[in-house]
């Protein structure tokens, strides 16, 4: 699927405005399924999206979250920290 061209989305998608960038895109959540179910997000990225946005994200923004590197740090005392945009 070409995530850069919104017109490639199936016709039965409903117009939606991206909660991140304001771009209009097609959302199929109210139909048989949406393109976004094919995007794999890390647990950390999923938490970040849920924390910062109330609505759906467009393909460009959702894929940007999916490709962000992240790292889970586990400290000796058992506490953990998630670092997004981590570079190893």
C-alpha cells in the first residue's frame, strides 16, 4: 500500500482529519476495517499516540510513529523507562 497517496485508500472510507497534522484522509473504522490495522506500533509508540491524540492519525503520521526507534530501559531497582527516538 502506498501510504503517501490518500486517494489510494478504499472508497468506503470516511473522511477524517488527522489529530496530529490536520490533513484529511480516509478512515475505515466504521466499516469492515481500516488501513491502520495493518500498521504495527510498538507498545511504547501505542502509548505515546494514545497519550497525545484523541482521534485517528493519517497514514503519514501513524507510520512515522511506527518507525520511531524506542528502547526500554530496565534499572537495577526494577523500575523501567521507555525512551522514544532512541539511537543505540
